[in-house]
């Protein structure tokens, strides 16, 4: 229930509504409008070069080496975004904050990025779409992209003064998520309404379980 409702203070209760899909309570790190269905990737680690194995020390002993490593990282990131663009990937849903260079090249190659998704949100998206997180294989940034979710829409949403993201997914199961937008004059009223609705849904869930049995 926590991932399927959003509370907005300062609006009348009558402004409450139900929206298809999910409302993610954060703004885009990069937003590139695109029409139609979007191929989306789940990311659970920074899109940066692999770090040395435990116990292995990486030494950069000159400014020249440091600048060369930055250029290599930049070229690798650009190649990865080109690879996403060639494979029609238009949306990255990341549980971690990405490097600034990743956001720069994402904007350059028209890939929207959402960062800092919670583990619960990632788990819910995985349940809806049936896909696993994407991981580049070491230095190979051109590997086949096999698991992509289909986002039927992904757009900014303004709830009161807070910028959010409204996204819908093609579901691989019977579950078709909808998000409840609860409006009220103050936070306390919204909390009371949310608690009452959660209890009502729990009661209905228990009732249907007994009917099934």
C-alpha cells in the first residue's frame, strides 16, 4: 500500500483521485520526452567501470594518468548510452544515484533517468514487469540487452508543489497497478484517510481469502 498511494497536503479532499500505473515521489534526473511504448531498464548499481577485486590496489600516480582514466570513463559511458539508444532503451530506473557523466550522456542520447528508487519500488516494478536488473558485463558495453520492461507512458506529474513521475507498465501478470492520490488540507487528515483505506483493503483481502477457501 505504501508504494501505491501518495498524499498531497493543501488541496481539498475532493481532489483525490485514482491514477493508472505508479507514482514515483521524486523528479527525473534526466527527462527526454518520448511517445509510444518505451523500453526501460532496471539498474541497481552505478553505471561505471568495474572496480578492482578485493585486495587489489589501483594506483594513479600522475595527473596525466588521472585525466586519461577520466577520458576512458567518459568514452565508456558514451558508448554505453549509444548502445542503449541503438536498442531503443529510453528509460533507466535506478536504485542508486548515478555519476554526473552518466546523466550528461543520457540527456545527449535521449534516455530518461530516474534515480534513488527504494528497494520496495524496485521489487514492485520487477513483480509487475517480470524483468531482472541490467548489469553491463565488465568492459563489454555492447552485450545483448535481453530483459527490458515496457513502459506505456512516463511523464512528469505535479502533486501540489512536489514534482513526481507518473509511469505505467505493461504487466506480465493479472496485477494492474493503480495509484491512489489522497488530498487533504493538512498531513494529519491524509494520514488518517490512508490508515482507514489500508485497513479497509486489508479487510477485503481477508474476506476474499475466506471466499476462495
